[in-house]
C-alpha cells in the first residue's frame, strides 16, 4: 500500500499513456458532439467512468456478481477532470486507467483519454472510489483477495513517469 502522495505538473506523453492497457477504444460518434462542435463534457466523464468500472470488474476482482454475491461495491466519492485538447466527431480515442494509491477503504485513480487520431492526451479524469458495504451503505475495507489484486495493479502501474494529479484529492489519512 503506497503512502506517497505527489502532485505532477507535467503531463505524460502520448506514448507514455499507451504504456497502460486500453480499457476502451472507439470512434467518437455524432451523438457525443455538442453545439460547440466537439465532444460534450458529460461524455468525457462517461468514458472515464466506464473505463474505470471496466478495470475494477476485469482486473480488481469486482465483477458483475460482486454486488449480488458479496454485497459490496464502490462509490465514486470525488472526481476532477482536466481538459487538455478537444475531441471531435469521427476521431479515434482510447481510455487508460492508472491506479495511484489505496487505503483499506479508498482507491485513488487517474484515467487518461487519448486522442488516437491526433496522437495526444486529451483529458485526465482523476477519481477516488470508496469501497462500500451495500447492506449498511457505509464504507468497509476491501476484502483481502480484492486488496491483493489492487496491490498487484498498483505495482503494475508504478511507471517511470508521475501520474498527472490535480493535488486537491486523493487518499486521506487521519493523523
């Protein structure tokens, strides 16, 4: 479990973003475009949230049966979006999730939306997830097996470049 918290003012390069597996790859459809002629703000959050949920389901042991069989889930407690470059219709995008830090009940992540057409980072979606007991609707520690999978993911995502963090959020610890 990492206890390091840092703020990165530098952004990863496009090639660095691609070091992380893509959770989503798609072409931006017409219905994602707003009156300004670029992808609507809500679609960035939708792509980021969907990619993060996909990683939780596929890599972190919180699949579709997690809620029904184990009575636990995660709730997003906070998120921060940083827009870096617009995305327009018919451009190809990919979405990559990086785990940053965890406590016994909270996971800090950063999701990177890459514009594959322009080969640039377009958006950073930073989030904290709180692990919840669905019967009490209160925070609860991750089970040991899930915590181990998260720790494995944290190690895999410990890359040579710092995660681009806003500095206003993360895993909070009481003194």
